[in-house]
């Protein structure tokens, strides 16, 4: 069965990303794709931790802010 995919573009969202992920993941029907534009505040590290914790979270790391 296919699941809906929530795409989260991020840039310097270290503090808000966990809050958003908890809310989305509480609804068990969603998978999540985080697309990080080389955040300087540690967002990428937070996203990587979530990828390791939950198989529904995926990450694309882009080399610069691409919009």
C-alpha cells in the first residue's frame, strides 16, 4: 500500500523540525522526505538522527540554498 509523502524543505529549522516531525509521525499514514539546503544551524544533524530512528523519515541533503 502506498503512503502519502510529506515533503519538508528546510533551512535553519533545527528547533522547529522535531516539533513538526512528532506531529506528522503521530499520524501513522505518512512518510516524510526532508530536503535540507545546507543549513548552518545543525538542522541536517537533527534530520539525520530522525532518519536513523524512524524508517518513515528520509533525507536529501543539498549543497546550497536552492529554494
